[in-house]
């Protein structure tokens, strides 16, 4: 009897795992909200969701996108705070800020004039990149113009 029960239980388990899973559909509405339901919506492009998988196929991508969005928001917040501090300092100590900027222009001119290869941080990627001669010439002209303004004070 126990052998028969064991064989019957195993057979039922095997048959139940072969039965089709319920179908669910995923779609995004006009407002960008993602919906899931057992019935696909009329007139909307829905995709069937694999209910046997442990996680949705785009879950890791969604997490990465969310983390990138949070990081970008944090950087924007820090940049805004830095900008506000600089503006306040410019109001309270305009001469000191002007002297610091002039000194930085002098250092930049020295670097652009004397170094054969100049790198700068790309504001979009954050990586260092070598500037080409056209960019170098424009930077030299802008720096010399800024120094002329400094010396005119």
C-alpha cells in the first residue's frame, strides 16, 4: 500500500507540474503606469508575463535605472548646494572670490601654454579626456581674455 501511495503521489506531482500556469499580461498605460492582469486590455499592446520565473526579466534593469536616477538626483542636489554656497560667498566676499578666480586663470594659462597634453573632466561622463588643438586654442583665448579683465581691476 505504501509503495502504491508513493508511486501515485509522484505521478500526481509530475502531472501537476506539467499543467499550464495561469496567463498574466503586462502593459503600460498612457500615463506611464505599468499594469498586470489576467486579461489583456482592449486596444493596448500587452506582453505575456512568465509566471514560472522567479523575477521579472526587466527587474534588474529597473533596479539599475532607479539607482542611476537616485545617484543623478543626489549629484544635482549637491551641485545646487555648492552653487548656492558660491553665490552667497560671492555676495559676502566679492574681492576674495575675484582674486581666487584670477589666480586660477593664471594656473590654467600656465598649464595650457606649457603642457604638451592637457586633459579635462568631461562633465557628462566624469571621465578625463585629452583636449584637441581647437579646444585648446579656444581655452587659451578665453583664459587670456579673463586675465585681461582681472588685470583691468
